[in-house]
């Protein structure tokens, strides 16, 4: 399966309380409709995108947003024609309610996602004076729209069996099923909710490199400021170990991770007390690929594919032999176009004495772990990444 992912730049709480993020996601879908109808559609949408097969996926608060979009749009998403939403994927959707569930009450206080954290997030997100039975929080609250008569497209709800949201999500799926809706429920036994920080970086072609790399670097400097602050954001203050930070990038993000490795060097001293312990480069997008449209959109005008942003060993790239680097894990599919380029990257760094691990998944194509996220290979990759991270001192 091949897919193009569009990630809306939604306004965030507490500066912008709900429904701001839901409205922005809805606007993004209307933009997609405009692109589908336009005679001057962006080329990255025009080539190979099937506007008749759109899926909406949201994780945590994004899962909550996906639910509200499902209700707003209804079955068939007629207002978006010719765009057609075929289904929704809710990953650990962040719901709530005044009446506590068993999993909410039994989550230990020492857990990162505990009841206090859960309540704080909602207070920051919902309108002033609202309760946890507000329709933005509780899809079955006293003021929430009755869903019995609302036609919905198919929904997949996924949750970790050991997390605070487990009972809430299970109840959501059960009640929709009782209403005759098409919903699948998947629970991963014992798994917890996770926290990931994703920088909101500028994108090509509007902002060519090094804009995205600079923005990722600025995100790390922001993390340093939070670590030093006496008024750290609560979601970072509780449970985050600033001494054990890992940077992970997939495809072009892997390229960015490489450039951060080189910028920061070993021990990432400029970020103290933040300590970057390692980097994970998943199928990093390096240069030398003939006639790739993406590179022409991304690099400075007139630059070649030996530009340092593209080729880490090009004639103008910094000499890495004397650059102290933190540990690096590099992963690639054995059947993808980047395979030789990534293998060469790992081999040359190893020859320079750098601490680097190289993992190749035989015969797999670019994005195999996202295209088939529940496959055995994706599970093996997760274990490899965990081993890399938790094997560090």
C-alpha cells in the first residue's frame, strides 16, 4: 500500500481552546476538496492521489478530533465531493467524562499519564467553565449530539490495554456498535499511552532547506529552555527525563536527524541540561537519486544532488572523520531505492570509527513499517528501536 499523508497545522491549546483544532482539521479537508476541483492542483497531489479514497487518522487528541470530524461529515462526506472519506482511524482517542472509569481510577499516581495529568490536559483544552461532560470531551455526555440517527463512515478504534484511556475507548466502541455503526475495536494487551514531541517545521517547496533542519534545531533549543525553566510546561515537567533524549526521523526526517547529529556532535553540550543519547534514522533520504522531483523542490535553486543537504559525503560536505558523533541506528528496507545509499552511509561512518548500527529488512520497500504498521517486521523494528534506546547508559 502506498499513501500520501497530509498533516494539518492545527491551532493548539491552551492558547486556542477547542473547537479550534477540530475546525482547522475541517478546513484542511475543505482545502483538499479545492485541490481536487482545481485545474492547477499541486503536483504532489495531482500525481497518484486518489481523492475518492481518503482516510482520517488521529492519535490521542487527534483521535478525539477524528471522532468529531466523523460526526460533522457523516457517511459519504457529501459536502467534500469529489473528496470521499472512506473511514476513520482513532488511535487511543482522548475522551473523558465526569463519571470515572475503572482504568482511570486504577491508574497509579506515579504513572506518567495519571489522573492528575489527564485532568490538567482537559482543563487546558476545553472552554472556561466547561466540565468533563462537555461534548468535546465526552461523546456520550448529556449535551452531546445523539449519535443514533447520525450515519457514520467506518471507524477503527485502537487502544493500549494498560493505559488510562482503555475503558473509555472500549466503551466508545461498544456503544457505537450497539447503535449499529460500523466500528472495529483493537486492544494491545498491557500497552501504555506514549508522549512524542514533533517539531512543527517549515516545508518545501515554499521553504527550501535548511529551513526544516533549522526548525528541528530550534525545537531542541526550546526543549533546553523548558528544562532550565522554573515554570516548565506541566506535560514536560512530570515524567520527562531531559538527560535521555533520542532523535528519530523517517525518510526525509532521517536526513534531518543526520544533520542534527553533525551540528550537535557528541554529548550535545550546547543543549545542557538536555542530553541527546542517540539518533534513529529510518530509511534516511540522501542524495544521488536520479531525477527525483522531491529534491528539486527541497534544495536551494541551482544546487546539485551533491549539495551537503543531499549527500553527506559530497565534495562540499563537512569532513566527518574528526567530528565526534553520538550513537546512530540506521534502518532501511532491502528492496528500496535508498538501500545502497543508506548502507554506504553506515559503512563509511563505521570505517571512521563512529558508533553506528545498521539494520536491513530484506526485500522491504520504503515506508514498510508505516504502510504495514501491524506487520511482524514493524513489530521487530519497534523492538530494535527499544533495544537501542534502553540499552544506553
